[in-house]
């Protein structure tokens, strides 16, 4: 009888205090983490929304355009938790999660075009595990990017993002592209892959920088640092990304997106009109 009494007591204790602990420590989903700032284009997972199709992955979220064969925008979070020692996988491949019947851009679709398979969410932002890194090599995360833009200008901005994280910050990033026609190593092109992939004319990125902490959305204030960059997709682009600083307002005007949609309106108004000063020492 004593054993049964202790067992009953233990069962009640687990149920009571276990449930209390679960309520005290709620956990945001990985998908919500990658789209914390909001859904800037109102993308949906409806097949009929074929040029604004929402793909939610644990590593990043994106709006995909079937007709362009590229993402409209990609959104993700960079923090110490996402960085590790996993090597770069280089396993470029089609995204099997696209709806049946849609053309799926392949690893060889950019071959001979003069454009890099340019990551939106970078490989080096997802080094916690091999699987996390491999997820960045899906072709739904790629755009045809001029080699110098990708390997110099954009690479330096990506490095700077991770430097901020190593300094104790965490960064919410949105990147996208728009327009038609870029200039790669083989000259100017509007389409590649037999016309199935559109080459964008402009590439943009927005970074929201916070000190490490919890309840990130509630910690975004008018004092929060926001970096906005918009570059031409050309091989003559300057390597210094600070040459292309702009405002969130300007990118929104060009794209029609609401990039900080989840941020309170009065805070958005201040942050989106501010021009960042570039690399801060």
C-alpha cells in the first residue's frame, strides 16, 4: 500500500508541476522564428498564389515566384544558436516541396549563364549541423547573381552580419530581388535556363540588429539598428556594401512589400526612414 501511495503521489506531482513548467517556458516555433518580422508580401501556401507562394522551412521562410523561378524574398534569423562547425555541403538541388507540376530549377540550371547560384539565406549562417547547412542549397533559395556581387559585395555583408553575432548581437534578415536583367561574367541577360529563370536587376537586404535576449519582437524599438542595402545585379558593382546603403522605405517603395509588418506602426515609421551609418567600430 505504501508503494502505491508513493507512486500515486509521484504521478500527481509530475502532472501538476510538469504542466506548470511547460506553461512558464513557452517556445516559439522555428518557422515563426524565421518570419518574426512578418510576411511582407502576404504570401500564402495556396497553389493558386503561384507568384507569391509561401514556403516555411525550419531554417528560413520565403515567398517563391513560379514564373520567375526565384524567391521574391527570404527571411531568417542569425544567432549563436545557428552557428557551429558543420562544413559547407555544396549539394545544390531542386526543391521537392514545390507543388506538383511546377518547374523545379535544378543544380545545373545556371550553368554557362555567367551568373552564380547566389544564396539568399547564406550557407555560413547555417552551420549548426550538416542538415541545416544542406537546407540552404535548395534552388528555391537561389537567384542568378553577378559573380562579383555574390563573391565580394554580398559576401562582405554576410561576413559583417556574423561578426555582429560574434559580438553578442542577433540579427533578423530579409533579402530579396526584383526587376529584370542583370550583367554577369558573360554579359547582360534577362532570362536563363531556356527562359525559365528570371535574372533580377536589383538585390536588396534588410538587417534588424538586437542584443542577445528573449521576446525579440517586443524588444524592437525606435532605437534598434536597422541596415538596408540595395545593389545593382552587375559585375561592375563596388565591393563595399556601404556604398549601397538605403532606407527600408525606399526598398518598400520599389517592391510594394511591408518589410517590418509585425513591428508596431509607430516604431516602423521611425526605423524604416532611417539611413544606417555602415560599419560601426
